[in-house]
């Protein structure tokens, strides 16, 4: 029987109503292999492209055999199918056979067809006669996307110490993983009761992922008492990841953990380890169309925790509309507190006349979404201000109507908010302001660079005497670095700011009152650019979040098993800082915008992105870099030199984990035919020289005949 694949891609991440469908593949097994029952197993034989197949002797004296396209499945024999590719599961297996005495370890058998959703399934011949299988049709599926999910374990079940082992089937501890307790080398088995799970000396706890879960990311334990808490690294062993006994947390780190075994190594008196709660984080299949969509805001405000820029500030009242899925109710708060179904019901657009935080949830039946919260700012000052702080809040962090800058850094022992509109500490009658009692006030870091700007602020000293206020910046230049806080009166100051990069901040230090800090950018912000070469493709990364223009397509990339890369478009064109992406556009130079907001859609896509960011020159040969070969663009191994900063690459270990040995070219897409190099130049070049893979060429190697990249342009040396 020849191998054939009925449908290689039935549904490939098709977008429908904002949700993604699953990928699905089907295949017929190739039984044109002769394996006699003299072989103990036929593991490793190439029956399938998508799963491994292992034949096991089981309880019978002979192992399964293959001859003339028929698999002989003797009494007690096992056949184990395990998917090869990460995230995929077996959905169904249809047998063509002469009797139906086959049972399965998971899923359901009916009319010679097995159905389920598992990465591994074992079939056993439970009858007395040999089963002759002449064909098998298998369907595999991979969820369209994965998401990080959080879960609190349910420890309310009861398992006595008389049981040598127990599993999560009874009682159910988790929705995403199986939890099994075993006596192992201990004198008594682990127990579960009174919402406490106890592991005695030598006990093990095995945690393994279910079909919908792809990996375990972290576990945070709340221990029952000090006496039953690990006190050193030698008290508890873990089969993967790392456990920090000081914080009671386990982390997978960079490992892909599908099964974790915890062992209590304590001995002697007080050897028990007990915990009353476990907070877990997993990577699991996205529920897709069954998940209730979070509320959306129009206009969208500033996310909580983000630095404030001038585009978030308005002078007049705002009308905010909130929408949710059909049939869902919206509940909201205006004070930053978490909304519940008891909060205000959204029935009409919200009109706000002062700065506030709007938090909302959507509720439909038993489903409640995560909280979506945005901050909105209404101020009387110059709306062109890049940064503004007037300290007219009601807490130490101040901030314009109580909610302008919760990220402000301060020390409560040296900074005091004067909110009384009266004399304070010997000063004249003040407005609401901050009093620095020999302390410092630091602005948050600015999300965009300021090439040139003006910094204005007011200071006042106590009536007991004038003092000096030092003004500094961690980067850039200030025209003046100290001012005088005059005794008993306010003084306005203006300082010229130059060449402040994104991430810079300003600090005030001394003793006196400080108010009305405003930074206005007076020169155009210098925006980054990217050059797309003649192939129309480029890799890219940058140290700050960016927004790409409409004419540039932006993609994350995933390594596929067939020697190609699958591109996932970032439709919103927002790219986080230090993130590798592939750009596709007409050749030319494009200007990019800064953005402080990265959408959740982009964040989810980037979790699966295989591209790495070259934040500095990469001088290793263990990577794959972008190249053009035979009219196609893809990634090839870098054998020498360095990759320039600002590009993206693949790590060889990631490629080798997915692709077969010997693959040296990973094409982008299956049918992307690209144009050749159109810009040809001659002559000697003195700038840094890179080949088409982005590798820097040493002077001793250049010039030679060939194609190179110099100053962002392709040249040909003849």
C-alpha cells in the first residue's frame, strides 16, 4: 500500500469572527514494511509522517508482525501511537480489520473507529483471536492558538493514607493537568483531606498535562505551616524546572514541561511537607469561539501602568462607549476598583468630566471576562505637554484629579503631599504640591525621545530660608542643573532639555515645595526607519515598541516540519520592544512610529514566535539567518562572521528540534517567488560590509566577486 495523505491542511488558522479555527491533517498508514514477530517491537519504523508507532508484545508470547501490507495483532498485543509534533493531538483512528476486539487506553472505540483528543493512545487486542489490520486512517488536530491560563487547584477532596497511590480522576484537582500521588519509597502514602495535601517522606506527586494543555509554566505553593515547609534545596527534588524553597514557587523557565515529578526528600521527625493551596500557570488550547470576548472601549484610553504622553490628555469632557458580545451585560466602575455583577450596569455612553479610570467586565450566563481598564485624562493645562504633573491628588503619589501618574517614584519619609491649601511647615499658603524634605522626586521614564524641549516647574522654600533644588536627568542634557527655592514664595523656572532618549527621566532633589512640572517637546521627534531590500523581505527588531505603516506587512514566524516557515501577520502592526519580526513591503525606506500600547492579539501571537531579536551583534554560528537562494527567500545556517544588531534570526537548536537532519534552507511560505536583485553597483566600499545572510565580512575577505550589503544597500562586485 502506498503512502498517501488525504488532506494536508483542512483548516489553517482561518479567521472567523475574531476567532481562529484549528489545523487538521489526515493520513493513511504505510504498511509496506515487513516486520516479523521475532522483533521484540517495531518501534521506530517509518509508518507515519505525523506520529510514532510502537508495537508491544504485551501478555502474549509473540510481538505484532507486518507482512504483505497486513499488521497481525496477536492476543494481548499493544499498539502505541504518539504524535510527533508539539501541540498536536490524535482526533480519530479508523481501522480496516477482520474483527473488533480492540480496546483503547483513552478515548472511545465504536464500530472499529476510535475518537478522542490525546497526544498518545494505546490500543490493545483484548480477544483470543488474532486481529488482522489492513489499513488505518488517522486524523490529527492542533488548536489554532495557545494561551496562558491560571488556575487554583481544588484541594477539597479526600484521599486516605491507606491508598498506596491515587490520581486526579478521583478526586478532580485540576481542569488542565492530572495530579497523581504515590507512596513511592515512603512508609505511608500521601493524603488529601481538610483542604490540605500532605506528602510524607519519600512520597511523590506527579503532574502531567491533559490533552488541551501543552505545558506547565509555574506553580506557587502555600504551605500548611512553618514546620511542614521545605527549608533547603535538599528537602524537595523536581524532575524538571527549578523550585525556590524560599518563595515556595516552581518555574519551568525555558523548559517545555509536560510532566513534573515532585519528591519529598525530608527524613526523620518533621519530614512531612503539606500545602493548602497551589496557584498554577499553564499554556493551554485557546477556547476559541466559546470564549466570551472582553469589552471594547471607544475611544481607547491609556492602559493602567503606562506612562502618560500628550496624546492621552484632553481639555474637555469625554464620551466613552463600551461594547461587548451580543447578549452580554457590561458592568463598570469609575474609581479603578474591580467591577463585579453588582457594579453599575452599562446602559448608555459614559460622559466623564474629570480624570478617572474606567474598569469593565462582560457577563453572559456563567461566563465573566477579565477586567479591561483604561485611564482617561482631562486637564486645564496646555494639551501639548509631553509630561505634566500638578500634585493635586489625594495621596502621596499625587497626580491631577487623583489619577494622573501612579508610577511616580517617591519615598514617603522624605516626600509629603500638602493637600490643605494652607501654610505648611513654615511656607506661605500653597496650592496642593509635594514637599521634598531633603528627598527626591523622580518622574516616570518617558516612552518617547525628546530631541529638544522645555521643562517648566515651580519651587518654593520654607520661610526659614532659601534652599537649592538640584535638577538632573539620567540621559540627555539640561541647560541648568540647580535652581533656588526662595524663602516663603513661589518661583517659576524654565530649563531647556536636549537629546533625551526614550527611557529617560528627570529627578528633583533638595528641600522645598515642588509643583506644576511640565515637559513640552519643541522639536520633532526623530523616528526610527527600516530599509526593505530588493527581495521585498527583511528581518527587524528594535529596543522600543513600534507601530509600522500600512504599506509594510509585519509577521511573526513559526518553523514548520516540512522545511518551511509559516508567517502569522500582525494585523495591528504593533511590535513589542526587542522582538524579532519579518517585514514584507516594496523595496524602500519606511518611517516607523513609537507606540506605548501593544494589543493583546499581538501579545498572544508573539508567544509562539520562533524569531529571536539581535539586540546587539550576534557572533555565533549556531543560528539561521535570512537569505535568498534560487529565487526564494528563507533562512540558512550562518557559518562565519556576525549578524548585525537590529535584525532577527532563528536559533539552530529550535530548527533542529523541528526539522529533519540535513535541512539547510527554510523557505518562507510554499509559493513565494521573489524578484532578483535590481540594484547593481561597482567600486570599492569602505563601510561595514555584510553578505546576504547579514554576516559581517572581514577586511581580508573583501572585496571579492559577489553580492554584499553596504550601508543598507545591495552592491555587486565584479
